C-alpha cells in the first residue's frame, strides 16, 4: 500500500513539473511575441516623421513613392536624392528643367504652371507627398493638403542658405535623411575647395539682359549668394524684398564689376552697340561670360549650385 502511495505521489510530482515547464514555455513564447509586436510598433513609429516647414508641421509615413513638385529648385532637390517626381509644375515647358536633371527623371505629368498649378491634375496622380513653394503655394496649402501630405519651402524666392536647409528637410520627408546629409556635406567640400581659388576683393555681377533692360541679380538672390560663399565680392547689394534690380547702362557702368556674368548671352550683341559698353572694366579685361539662364537663374538648388560651381571653376577661374 505504501509502495502504491509513493508511486502515485511520484506520478503527481512529474505531472506538476511537466505542467509548470509547459506553462513556462508558453509564457516565454507569449512574451517573445509581445516583444516582437513592440519592435514592430516602434519601427512603425520611427517611420512616421514630423516635418517642420513654413506652414507648420506635417506627418509623413513610410517612404513616399509618388511625389509632386511645384518649383524647379524643389524638383532638383528631389531628383538629386534619387526620386523621380510623378508630377512637376514646369510651366508647360520641359526645357525649363535642366537637361542633366531631366536625364535622371522618368516620365512625369506636367501639373501646369508654377504660378497656378492644376489641382485636379495633381489629384489624379494620387501623390503621397507634395512639395510646394512659399512664394506661390501658401494660398493653396489647404487644398494641396487635402490631396496629400504637403510641405512648403522657400525656393523661388529662397536664398542659397535656404537651399541647404531645403535639401535636408526634403531628405527627411523622403525618408532619405542620411543621403541628404551626405549630399550637403559633399557640396560644402566643393565650396571650401573653390574658395581657395577665388582672388581676394574680386567683384562679380550676374545679370539677365533683354533687348531693352539689364535685370541684375542683387546680393540676396540665390546665385549671388553662392558667389559670396566662395569668396567673391558681390557688386550689387539687395534686400529680402529686392533680389532683382533693373539697371540702365549708366548705372551698370557706375557699379562696374570686375566680372560680368550674362544669362541669355545671345542678346549681348545688342548691348555691344551701346557706346558705354566698351568702358566697362569687365569688357576691357575680357571678363564677360555668357551662361545658361536655366542654370544661373532657375536652378535654385544644391545640385544647381554644384553645376554653377563647376562652370565657375572651368570658365571664370581658369
């Protein structure tokens, strides 16, 4: 009888231990699953980014695949990070986008002009991110935000320093923050290297000429800001509200820069007929350079700045 009792107690002990072990394994398994769910939630949380921009804050989830850009410089910045926009405000003229940028883009849909982008066309593209310009798109920010998450940045009226900040903000919005940081770092290295080559106290002026006007870019304009960053003395002061000044030939002669950069150079012969043209210091010293208006005016972006720096090094500082 005692032997049977001992045997029964032994079986009960084995059963209790087995139950305890089984319960422990299930608990561990359940705990492991919970940890996994927590990691997923954490990962998901990291993938939702809050972007601060001129109209406030916008939350963006995941990696945007269908991006619409409403200004040339913003298109540049997006493409430089390896993303091809599905929609671009190009004023109905694809040639307004620099060739080197178009070469990196897939087919896109024009969403109309930069001044009045077509909201219905934008809607049909089903974007997951819209990047607009502060000088033109603040009044339609709500309508754009109703279509997709939207951020507004200074581009058309933006300075060179604004473009550096834009690159980083766009990188964060596209979930390519490290790539954007590397792009900015490499650009700054290029600026530092070129700064060593610019002669001290050398003045420069950038102007677009028509058959009647000289539209000079002031120091607060994008490309003049870049010229100052590499060490040039910019010849025409400006303000935040005055980035372009219309000059007469007499006023240009008073400014008399060491170097004169002309966009739309095919019209230079018109001005060569003016008797005061030959009195310009830049003309006398053969320091007048014709450049692309698209590159030296439209491309207010870091990739555009890089091209301007390359042309400056190859042509102006040769």
